[in-house]
């Protein structure tokens, strides 16, 4: 019996092209049916290879890929009932929009009238009716993207795989098409797996964000978990929005510990449940950039703040609703405060000013 | 839509640069192509004294003679037969060789190596290549000896050499490369992702070839066809040598005319053949917009 469920399980999936180095190295992951999952990581981290293995365009060297309860390793894409939307779309340049979309039905032997009717319905869904007879080269990037999406969706796959679907578009269109992808996913009600290297894209779209590095999964979870509670320095730095500080544990006192730093009293960090640190350990901590408040020296710290790091303002970038203030708090590392626009302009700093960077003690997050 | 460019919009300097680019080609084509054609065209309208002397003038006598001759039709039919047969075989062989090189040889270095291998026959002259067929196809040749030894035949096959078959074999051997090169070129430009996208959609190997590879190699096929057709129709040497004088072609016939100093009839035949070729080529260009396909 064929399952219509599009839940995916990767079990110990490995891939090596040369037999020596592993592009994908022991990946275990469960993706729920109908989820929007984003794989994110720098280029070469193996995210596209995972996608291609799920699609059936690449065989894993080891491990199992289970879709809807069935191990699909070795099956053709059609048998897996997956469809892939390729990076830069791979539309057939000699076929019109309608023929492109009807292609999969044509090779499945559907009659001409039936397949054109199905294609036209799909064309309407992606709002391309007036372009149905054009060739791909006569369409804009956003329109081509919609054709690619429609072409992949027409076979009613249970999993749709998207390889960097938005990378060929300009910024504005990207945001617009992002919403369209989400809308299509909800409308079709199937599993989407989306590969990207843009953090914003991943957290805006995904139910499940999977951060990868060098063939391994670093963290997988809901967008908010991954962004606000990164496991380690890599995830924190890759997802952005965090300042990462490191230092040695100076003393441990019950629910918190103190990290030795340039600051007069060190940095107080709350202890997470189940985690133990001992004096002398080297620990990374993350502090969200929008949690950092800047206070002029000598003034009182806001309530809840026990740590203050003296810093000099290195650069200031106006970002609209907030101002990005770059500080020299930590040698060799970036330390940035996102100050709300109104707060900043109530008492603006200039480059070279000395400020105290502080944050509510509870918001510092120790990393693995 | 082609953007229309009127001279008024192009700055004169760009115009001059454009002319400079085409100048070398013009310098070659005008004296060595345009001028001879004009001479032939003029000669086709001249009268002759039958001993090589030409009287400048304007007469259609040569054309009337050529068109009225029953031989002309026979010659054209013979030539077209060779052309079509050669075209079919070179197309099939050329297409699959190019397909193999582009889609099945993963290693690019190997593909280039094999590609160069296809040109090996061209490292020697045409005459040598045709002479080389004799020990293979001849009455005492390798094929006949092998077949005799195996007992497949009792008498050596006469049809192998100095026959129409031999003519076609020689043409195919000589011209397949002219199919391979342009088809290879247009196939190599097919994005491999398209093949993958077709597989993803559920296309079989045959579907991919029929719906993706063949339509996207159209320009290469058309170019190769033009090469092969125009070379075969303009050739007399292969026909003469490989048929052992038993067959003739349009060109070999007016080559004979030249030999017996019948310049105006030869010229008229040449003009006629040129017109036929121009018609065929423009028919091919009409079916395939090579210009658009190449700049795509």
C-alpha cells in the first residue's frame, strides 16, 4: 500500500563522493508530515546533498531514508513521490510555460486534453494564466520561479524539495516569493524541504530549522528555538543576532556562575538546568544583540543588570527601526548592540564614545 | 522580438568598428567567392563555339540545354539518393556519438580525447583514405576473405567496392565528423540540470531523448545537415573514385563538360545546382532558427 504521508526520517545517512571524505556524515532527523523544513548552512555543508538524496538524484553511501514509513533508498524520484524544484529552476527552455508544467503528466502518459487541463488549473493557482504560452526566457525571475513551483507540484508529490529556490531573485522579490512559498505549502498541505544559506529566509518560513556544518547537523528545532537558544557558538554565530563571548569560569555560586572577563566583576551567567560547570572551564556564552543596553559611564544600570562591560563605540549603522552599534568590548570578536531607534536618538552616541554594555543577567545563555 | 536598430541610432564610430570587424572576411570572400560566382554566372549566359571559345552575350541556350536533357533529372536523382542516404547515416551515427560523448562520458578530459579521436581520419588526405578502402572492401579484400573463410558466401561480393554502396560508405566515413561537431556543440550546452529535472518528473531515457535532447540539439542537427548536404551535392571526387566510374553526380557531369570545353553548359549546371542548394539550405533554416538557437 502506498502511503500518502510525507513524513521523512533520515537514519544514519552518510554520503561520500570519493570514499575518503564525507559530505554528509551520519545525519539523523525526523521531519513531520506537512512540515516546512529548512536546511541551512554555509555552502559545502552538505545540505544540498541531503536534499538530492531525499529526491533520489543521489544515493546515500550509508543509512536509510524513510518517507511515509517506507525506505526509499534506491527508488526513482517518481516512486518516492517526491518532486524537486531546482536551483535556477531548470525550466525546459524550448517548452512553453504550459508545456513545462504539463511535462511530468506527459511522460506519465496522460492524454493531451487531460494534462493541459490539469496544467491550466495549476497555472491559475500560481497566477500565470496570461503567460501560459510564453517561453521561460520571456518571463521574469519571479514568474520563472512560480513556473518551477507549479511544475514540481503538478504531480501531487508528498514531499516537495526546493534547492535554494529564492537565491536567483532580488531582495524585494525574495520576500514576496517567500510568502508565496509558504502559502503554496499550506495550500498543498505537503512536506516542503527547503535548502538555503539565508538565515532570515529559514526562520521566516520554517517549522523546523536544521543548521548544518561540514556534513553534520548542529541543531534542529523550531525557528525560535534555534535563533533564541542556539546550542553552541557555531549555531549562535551562524544564525546571527547574538554576541558570543568566551572566558574561564571564575566561580560557581548556586544558580549562576561568573565568567572571568575584562569587566570589573566578571560576567554573571545563569546556570541552565542539567548543566554543570566547574571553576576553570572555558565557556562560551551568547547574549542577544537586542538584549544589550548601552549606558553612559557613571549612570545607574537598568534593573536586573549585574554585568557591565566598558566599551568604546567603533561604528554606528542606522538600520531603520533600530541602530546597530558596534563596540570593541571583546578583543578580536564582534560585539554589537541593536538599540531601538527612539532610545538611541534620545541620547545618541558617536564613534569613540565610551559606554557600558549591559544586559539583564537572565538573558545570558551559556553555550555547549 | 528583435530590437530594431536603425543606423540613425548607432553612433558612426560604432558603425566603423563594425565594418572593421567584418573587413577581413570581406577581403577573403569578395575575390575568392563572390567574383568567381559572378564569372560563372556570366559564363552561363555566354554562347560558345564548341571548342572552348566564349562569345560574350546573353543567351539562355545553355540553360535550355541543361533543363531539357533527360540526363539532368537522372543526375539529380542520383545525387539526391547519395545525399539522403549519407545524411541519414551521418545523422544517426553523429547524433549517438555526440550523445555518448556529452551524456555518458563523465570525465571531461576523456570526452575531449574521444572527440579528438573522431578527427583521426582527417590526419591523412582524402585520396589516401579512399584508397584505403580497397584492401578492405575489394574483391580480395579483408571483408570478402573473412566472409569466404567463414563460409557465409561462396563468391566474393562485388558490390562492396566500386558501387553505390561504396560511395555511401566513403561519404559517411568522411562526413560523420561534420555531424558530430555541431551536434556535440549544441548538446554540450544543454544544462545537465534539465536532464535531472526530466528524471525527477518521471521521464524515461527515451522520453528525455525525444522531448529534451533532440529538440534542444535541433540547431546542431540543422548545421550538420547543411554541411553534409552541401558537401555531398557539391562533390564529384568520391563518386568517381568509389563507384569506379560507374555512377555519376551532378558535379561529376559538369566536370566532364569542362573537360570537353563546354564551359557555358557547365556554368549553367553549376548555377542551377547552386540555386537548388540555396533552396535546400533556406528550407532547413526556415524549420530551425539557427541564429536564435545559437544566441540563446
